[in-house]
C-alpha cells in the first residue's frame, strides 16, 4: 500500500482545498494521513490525523515542538511521500522529514500556494521568506507552483530542487460550488435580500491581507449611486470584530451581510450579481475560480494569480490595488450594463474547465507516481 502524509497548518485548509485529492487517493488504495492543527472537526476519508501545535508564523519557537512530534511520526511510519502545503506546513514538514528522506527515500513535495515574496511584496517578506525557502530547497524533492510568476521564480532561483511542476491551482470541487436552487429562495429570505438588490459577493477570510477596509470605503461611495447595493461577506477570521466596527463607523449596516464561512458556497454565489476581490496577495485564488464557474462577472485586483485567471475586459475587470476610483467605476458600469455582465460571465465559463479538480487531481497523482518510480529505479 502506497502511503502519503499531507502536512498543513490547519484542518480548514484540508477541508476546503484537498478533499478531492484525499478521496481519490483512498479510492486508489493509498494510505492517507494528515498532520495539522486539529480544530475539533473530523476530516473525511483520511485514515489518521496527527495533531500539531502549529503557530501561524514559521519562525515561532513553538513550532519546534511540532517539528519534533512530526519527525517522530514520519520516522516511525516510513511514508512514501510527505506533501507539504501552506508556508508553515511546508516549513515544519520539510524539516521533520529530513531523516526519513535521507534514510528511507521518502519523497518530499511542497505545493507553493503563492510565495510570500512576490513582485511588489514588502521588503520584510523578502528578507524573511526568500532565504528560508532557499534553505529548505535542499530538503525538497519536488515543488509545485500554481501561477506564472512563482513558476518563473522557481526556474530561475531554485535550481537545487530536482523537479518542478506547474499546475493550474488545486481545482474547484463541483460538489462544493454547484448550487441547490431549491435552497436559494429561502436563503435570500434569511439574508433579507430583496429581488432588486444588487449583490456583491466577496469570498475571503476576514484577515488583513484580504483588504476588507478598502471594499467598505468603496461601498460607502457606491451606495450613493446604487442605493440597493449589498456586500455579502463569506468568510471568518481574526479581523471580524474590526470589520464589524468599520461597517458601523461608515454607517453601512444596511448594506453589509456577514455570512461567515460556508461550505456550500454555490448557494451564496447564486444570490450575487458580481464577485469582487480586494486582496493584496494571492496564489491562484479558488474564490475567483468558483465565481467564474458560477457565471459571475468578476472585479478584482491586478495581482499575481488573479492575472493568471482574468484578462481585463474579456472575462472580468481588473484594477490596481487600493484604486478606489477604478473599483467604484467598474461596479457602477456593471450595474448599468447587463449585457457587459453577461458577456464577461459567458467568457469566464468558457475558460474554467481546466481548473476543475477532476482535471487536476489525476495530474497530481501522476506526479506522485513519477516520483515514486525514481525511488524504485534508485533502489
């Protein structure tokens, strides 16, 4: 039986992004374990969960304990593959797998869901994360990138890594985003949305990097032109209290709806007219892919990852980070131009098939098998 350990910083990440991979591996007879910070909710399909005391920053001394725990587990179980996700998961996982990699031939993979060092990133991010990634490269058998900028950076600056693969993200899960239309009417009523409301949806964790303050400042201007405009926020996070206070400060209580994190996001997409993003940093955002699948026009920041998905004016509209005038103009234009909304969404749907988990999961398993073949050949 082939075996794999998936290492991430949180169970949330596994449930949202990796379940199609885990299910397919289990169906093919693999032994699948997950190591992450347990949040009290079980992860479907897996054979075992290893609880790690993870801190969000890779450089916290508390993560040394997680490395020690994980190292012991990896050495005892002799996994064929250790696949790391998220910066913290990749830091802990690769350090913990050093001995197993050297002594037992365990293959170590890192999927970079968007490096913290990127064009336009703060200098501190470059000073902290770039040297760390260079150091960890020697403990990495393969790296997977999901956008063009990161792919080019690996090819030019991380030549010590033996294998580099590029995939179009983790893939959308149709079961998660296909709406149940029988629920949509009741949901609209529960959220107190009227038929003539113009609904913007932002699917993002309530954290600083997602830039909710910018959206709220824009909304304050937009409602002067579109009084029935509503902003539906789908996500949770440590900035929620601040964002709630900001809504009250700007007197937007009648225009902002906090829906929280939703697994069946398709039901909420079905309520919206436009999907928006104000994010400052992305890898290849699943939220945008899900909006495209849901036939929503997208207004988003012109940044790494999003530029890989959206061609401005063709299948969505882009604006520079924090360009309030441009964002507001895009929203008002879409409100007044139903034909433009339709043309953008139709083109987005045409472009979306290659981002399906049904397409990407088999590619990932081919990567696993290719790496294991190199192990067999070496023996």
